[in-house]
């Protein structure tokens, strides 16, 4: 997860003249770079809008210097509405494609030996069967997990970070809430979570809208 720089009061920001030459040696230069880096990363994650870098830099400089806007507020709002409509249309089309691929994947996966499908549509495969207690909704659990999309893309992994994570049983997506209460401590299961038990038709970071989620989950303990 990317952590942005701390918010800075506007009166602490000094507008520097633009120059093709730059360095990142001083704290002010690194703060400037960090702010821009995180702005760019956030824009890229949201997607759907093509950024004109020249216009972006002019707008940034005008905003920092307090210059009179070069485009009316009404025109800016109209442009934002148009961009938002484009983003929503792209998201809707993407969600439909993910849903179609996910439905096909789950239908084929359901037929595999060892895969159990619950009434909700959750699918799981027992990799290691533990012998401990099963968590209840009021408890907090410690787990290790590795999450991928159906194409193998890794979107989150405590295993890769090298540290377990703890959270309330009911503090996660519905597919996890259901699975955790079925797992004895010491178990390692592979979960196949339909979109309606995951993040539904909304994107979540690197997870496209409508995605089936695959997790290898190891239930370490109940706190």
C-alpha cells in the first residue's frame, strides 16, 4: 500500500521556477518529488483519463502561485463530468468482461476433484486440514494469505511481505467471513471467491471490478 506524504499547509509551499535541470539532494526537492510521485501514482491507479502533462504542469503552477484560472469553473466541471462518464463506462465494460470470465472459471473449477462449493457460491479446496477450534464471528484471527486473480496476477500477499496479519472475522469480505468460520486452526485452504462475495462491481486497487478472487489462506490462530 502506498503511503502519501503528510499534508503541508499552503503557506509552507514555495513555487520554484521550472527548469530542465533538477536534483533531488535537498529535503525540499525530495518533498516536491514525493508529492508529485504520489499524485501520479494515484492518477494512474484510478485510470480512465489521459493526462496532458503540459496542461497538468501549468495547472499545478497556477494553483500553487494563486494565479487566475485559465479555464472557467463551469468548463472545468463539465470536463470532469465528461471524464467521470468515460471512467464509469470503461469500468462497466470491464466488470462485464471480468464477470463473464469469472463465471466460466468457477463453472470449470467446481468440477475439479477436491473443490467444495457452498450454498453461497463460495468454493474452497482443503490443502491442509487443521485440528484446532473454528473461529466464531466475535473473534479475531491471525492468518497468512496469498491473493491472486484468475490469470495469476498477485494483488496482495502477507506471505510475500513475510508477516502474518490479524483482523476480526467479520472485518473482511464476505467470502472470507464464511470460510474462516469453517476452517479449524492449523488449516490451509484455497478459496475461490465469486465477485458478489468479494468486491462486487467496484474496483479495489489492483483488483478490477467484477473479479473472482483466489486466496491461499492459512489460519494460524485465534486471538
